[in-house]
């Protein structure tokens, strides 16, 4: 007999589920990517930031507290609702604009920095969608502005042991009690042209005993493809890193972190 209750799959993406979004914040506190991007932006002297795929507004709120003006865009209503609540509770609403949508709705040539944090780049599953996202970011940046993002390295997948034994964790639930979560890879679709499409299933066993699952496909583009697509969009790649400690990209680096600039 299974140790877990019978699982039930969400009928919609987890990013549109307020309960899953609440747990996302718990599971993603204090990660290295937050400090990396905050330091990168503050060190650049930028004043207006476009946060693409802003999620629950953690980075946008922090940058606004630092005195910057931030526009966050995200197509997921549950994410934007949480971000709006966070921004208001932090008292930085005058420096943050939140848009439920895409970077196409941001003011053109208005930002000196654009960020995609949290592997947002991997949510653009088709090459067409990815190219469009880059074109929208390019349009939004002022000449000389930069785009920074990360994507997991398809040649470094040994760093991602996505199975129950490796990822299972029990944490405090925001509403009381505890919840247990873990990930498992359920499918891998190989694509020599654009990189593999890997679908992971997220499991959450909630305090009331419900076991809810949600599938999430992500595109793992190799560095060659990322460089080609940035070049096509008009960007110049200035820097690449293989991990959050700013180490250089190696064949099996866990991350592909890229800083690209719109020519002045």
C-alpha cells in the first residue's frame, strides 16, 4: 500500500492555483539566484527594471525597497495577485507596476535592465515563443540596457536528481501544520534543434491529507541555442556564468547564466 493518499492532478497550471503559489514561496526562500540578480542590478547602477515572469514579486519588492522602479509582468493571475499583496504590504506600491501579461505590454525603450529569474526562460517551450520573448525584452530596453537570465544546462542534468528520494521535504505550511513535497521526472522529449523538453511532476501532500500534483514542462536549451537566439534578437552576449558563484561555464555546469546587452 502507498504511504501517500491518492493523488489528484490540478486541472490547470500550478501557477494559476493560489494554494500551489503559496507553497512556492515557502519552497523558494533564500535561494542564490535572488542575491545574484539583486547584486547584478544594484552594481550596474540601473534605475528602471523590467522583471519578466515576476512571479510573486519577491525580487520586485526588494528592488523597490532599494529605491529602484520596477515593472513586473507575469501571465499568471494567481502569481500577480500574490505579488500585488506583497508590494502593498511592503509599502512600495509607488515604485512597482505589476502587469498580468507579457513584456509586450511594457513601455518601449524605458528600462535599463530586464531580468528573468527563477528559470523563467525555460517556460517558453517553443522556439517561436522564446524568440518572441527576447524580441519583447529588446523592445522594452533602452539602448545600452541589459538582459540577464538563467537556464539549466542540459549537459549538467546530473546535478538535478528529480525523484522522490532526492527532493522530498516537509516544511511548515503558512496556514498551520506541515506539508510534504517532492518532484519526479515523468517525460523527456529529445530535440536536437532546441534542446530537450523535460516534464516534472510536483507533489504536495497538504495538512488536511490531500495529495495534489501538477505537471510542469521546461525547455532545456543548450548554450549554443541561447547564443543564436540572442544574436537573432539583436543582443550582444557580454558574459556567461555556470553557477551562482560566477564561475565560468563548463561542459557540465548546472546553470547557464547570461548577461546580454542591447547595443547603445
